[in-house]
């Protein structure tokens, strides 16, 4: 007997064949109960099939028609399957799996994904197995570089991200924000340097004023960050940014100057760094993933070109964690933000000094997408960041 249901999201079709008696009948009826509305219009008589409906008629179902449409089939032994092996109904899908997919796609790591989602690694691995069954694809391949997405994963990543972003906005829409009782997670796009500067005082303030609020930091490439902000996956970016397009708002927090970081031990460079020493030195370039130092680097390259010199770049690093130890063990010069230099002031093996050239200061801003402009919770976070870190001389909303 053939039944067709009219689900709102997609067509799910069933075929039950074989005598409906005993345990087979029970399993067939259980499968049939999933359908919300039954329609036997597609059934046709077939005297060669021993399938019987309640009315005793022998009914069958066209294999060609079945193959042309993704459908559920209940086999004579009561097993349920589809012509592609999976159901595409949201009714049968655990949407939490999409959160795992999104976290894995962004982090390329089951460890980082489990930390972000507050799950155990076995739970994330189990969710990945279910995702592979759902999408009939490996989705992520384990390599030395991490969990690399397959072509199929890349195809659906933006769709999943857009959907999750819409869900987040729908949940937060018109919900009054009370910091003392709020339970909300904000995702910040910051470099490791910005984490060292901003997070300690920000965390202390949030823990006292909004104990239920959680902060998660991310540091994808700038182009990826722009897309994530558009999808609502990043709430706020703090740092130096250039080249961002689209509906973004920004607010200056303060101006930042660069200084030179040098070895404090025996060196040909004395108390003052001369222009000749700077131009002839080997350089270490600090280029954090989150944010953009392109404007400063362009200004520095122009100075070298003006003096007919080519900058000697001996090393380039994306994180500031080991930068001081590298400088302490070499004669390289690193140009870094002054606030990073201040965090290293307690060390005795490195020192900072002014650059021998005049380079305009860079604006440190907080930046967000227009979709969050009127969000009460987001406005609370922006106000908190501004109050903690702004310089009154340049606190202008853009």
C-alpha cells in the first residue's frame, strides 16, 4: 500500500508492501504514523504484487516515479530507507549538528570546536559522524594542518552560516537586555595583542556587571571576518581595520603609535635608534591575523623607497607571544604598537625606543555590522568597551 504525505518542507513518500501482519504490520504502522497526511492517489493496482491494503486491494508503486523523487520507503520487513539514504526534512534533523558543522568549518579543529561549544571532544566527534550521514559526505578530512573541509562542506558552509545567523537575530530580536540577568555570548574579533590589552579589564567588568554574559574571541583572516560579521557570527571587532566594505559602523577608541623593539644586551644600536641603523637593520614584521597593519606597513615601505633602500625582512610572525624572546636572541628590529611594548616593559632583555621617522598614529576602533546597530545587548557591550578604553580627544561615532 502506498501513502504520500504533504509535509510543508518537502515531499516524503512511503511504500508498504508485504502482508501487514504480526511484527511486520507493527513496524509498518509505526513508519506510516510519521506521515501527517496520507494520500493514496499515486497508488496503482498491480496483480503481480502481494501487497495488500486495508481494503484488500493489491497496490504497487512505480519505481521510475520513486527514483525521480527523493522519498522514504518502508520495505516489506518494516525497514525505512530513502533512495538517497537520508531524510531532508528539518523535522527529522537535529539543528544542533549545524552548530558543530559551523564551529568545525571555522576552527578546522575538533578541540577548538569543542571548547567553543562547551562540549567534549567525543561529543563533537559523534556529531561529525551524524553530519556525515546527514549530508552523505566526509565533510572534514583529518590532516596535519587540521580538519580540512571537502568540496561539499565548502558548498554548504555559507548556507549553514547564513541560516544560523538568521536564527540568532530572530532569537535576539526585540528581547530586552538586562545585563545582570542576561545569558548571552558575544563573539569578538581581536588579535592576540588586543586580547592582552582589552580582555583583562573587560572581563573583570563583565564578571561583576553581567555574570551570565560570555565572551568568545576569534581571529580569522580579515576577508573571512567581514563575511562572518555580515552573517552575525562576529558581534564586535576591535583593532586597526582598513578595506572593510558593506554596512559597517565604527567608533574610534584611541590613537596608537608604533615603536621599535630592540635587544637590550650587547648591540651596535645604543640608546637612540638612528635612521641609518633602522634602514640597514634586519627586520621582524608583526602581522596579526585579526585586524590590519597594512596602513602602517605601507607607510614604512614608502620611507624605505624614499631613501632608495629595500627593507630586509628576516622574519614575519602572526602572533606576539614569542616576539620578545625572538628579539632578545637576535639583532633584529621589530616595529610594534606602543601598548604591546608596554606589556613587555618588565623584561630586562628587550627595550623599546621611538622610531627615527615620523609616521602618523593609527586609529584603534570598535567596528560592528549594521544589523546590530539597534540591538540592546550589543549597544550595552559597545558602551562598555568605549567607557573602558576611549580617549576623549577622538571618540567619534562614524
